[in-house]
C-alpha cells in the first residue's frame, strides 16, 4: 500500500469519531437537531479529504500518518466545542478551514523549506517582535492576568503561537551551522560568540515570565531550545546547565512576581479554603471534573458545565480546561486516547528527523516535534495538577484561531521535511551533516 493510500485509510477513524461524536451530542440535546448542526461533520470530513488530495498531489512521499493524526485531534476538539457551545464550534470550523488554506499556501509558495536557513536572523527578529507585541500599548490584550494577545479592532490573535515556529527555525539553522564548534574537544567551548544565542533565549524565556507573564510558553520555548541543543551537540552538560538556569530563574520569579506566585500557590494548594473560591477555582474544578469522569466517562453531552443563571462550573471549558471536559465525558480512556494520539504525532516527527539527510532538516523536525510535545505536556500536566496550570492551548483541540493556524503551519513544515527525506536515497541517510 502506498503512503498516500495509508493516509487515506488513516482518515477512517476520523470519519467514525466525528460521526459518532456528533450523533451522541445531538441525541443528548435532541431539541437542537437541525440541518446546520448535522452538516458540521460532513463539511469537516470534506475539508480533510481536500487536505489529503492536496498532499497526494504536492507531497506524494510525505509521512502518511501526520495529517490523519492532526485530523483526529481536531475531531476531538470540534465535537467537544460543539457540545460546549454550537456558536463557538462554527467559529472553530471556520478557523480549521483558514488553517487548512494557509497549510496549502505554505506548501505551494515555500516549495523548498531549506531557503529558510538564509533568513534565520530576520525570522528570529520577527519571532521576538511577536513576543513583544502583547506588551505594546493600544494593541496588547490581557487574558487571566497574562499578556497573551494582540488586538486591532475586532481582530485578535496570540503571537506566541507563531513565534514558536520562528524561534525553532532560527535555532535549527544556527545550531546546524555552529555544532562543530560546540562539540569540539572534551569540554564545550564557552565563548560568548557561540553561546550568546543560548543566553539570549534563556533571557527571553525569563522576560516572558516577567513582562508577558506566560509561564507555559516560556517552558515551551526553552524546552525546545534545550532539545535542539542536545540533538545538535550530544552534550548533556549543556542541557543540564541550561535547565538549571531556567529552574533557578523560575524559582526566583515565582517568589517575586505576584502573577507567577499566584499560579504556583494555586497549584500547590488548590483546595485550600482561602483559594478554592478564588485563585485556584479553575484548577480545582478541573480536578473535580476529571475525577467525576472515572474510567469510562459520563458520556458525550452529559457533563455539567453550568449551574443556575449560566454561571460556569468549569471555567474556560473550551480552551484551558477542554482536556478536563474530555476526561469527564469520555473518561480516563478518552483522555489517554488524546494523549496517545499526540505522542504518536511526536514520534512520527522524530522518525522524520531520523530519515532527514541534512543537519537543518533533522533539527527542524526535532524542534517542531519537541515544541508540540512540550505544549501537550504543559496543558495536560497543568489540568491534571502535575505542574502549574498555564494558558497554553491543547494543539488542534482547544478553541482558538491562532493555535489552529500556527499548528497547521507546523504540520506543513513537517510534511515538507518528510517528503524530501523519503525521496532521498537511503545510502545518504546518516547523522548530522
């Protein structure tokens, strides 16, 4: 069976899930059955089929599992968001279409992704400018105490979703060029010329904690950098040093920055009487919802989301706590399924890295897979109280246009790397070159 036929076959679970999901929700709220809601699933499946045909035409040798895995995650998100709010589900479906269009445009106009190497400093500057955007007066927007969005009139987006791609592209290009210097000798060469970017990225992550107040994104950025550094150099000492720097800075800021301190306190004591009705209410309700779901869940459409007068019993159910809603309605099995699907996606990204024939391609695939994995870990870990809860979205699942569009761009880059790697002769495959 060819790669593209395997991809088409992989879309069958998407068909089954979206059909079963919408059917279950519509049965639970039979009064809402109408032509618009019934056609949501058909339109979504049509978009997935279009994406498959486009990949078949433009990237015939690309990994056959990456796109179906993303479609499967998006199915979980669309069904749950429809269950929470049909109006938001329509918006999510529109953003899915926009993301798919940008996915196609990226593949059409970029063509050779290796051209990005030549513009690494320009791309890095764009990424940093995007991070600063939410703090600019007039356009910056505050969400739950963090500066996460940029808004001009009715248009609003989260620049960190796009900045992560820019930073990964820069680091993959930079480390591909300087790795020989960094690995020379028994000890790494501690020159400011070559370690300057590491210090800049560390400082940037700390500034995000202070000025943007975005703990989740800072973990994602710096974690991705450390993974790339280790793959490029094989120096565990560099990773340990960088991790120590981040941990030390995070502890200091948790003690001196009120917003970060509140997040940590809510994480450590979510059921404390003085916090449970205030700072830790969101986290505590998420834990209660997951516990209520048990192993098999209450069933789609059966979760209690609101009490009298529309007061939310699960705050931000469509964004930050959508994983808690999934676990409540689909149980431990449903939550584990989402995590496993995400991990398989990451594994395919790393598989792509092992097949790539040049250093930049390897590091780019590793970087994209790593930030996807860390984003998955940060939001699931936050909701399950493994780490402090942050505002990072669950990729392809949470409501939000910025997240959907940025992750479609991530998928496009991975598929382009995969297509080139699988077309190259086997004899040229090896380590970083």
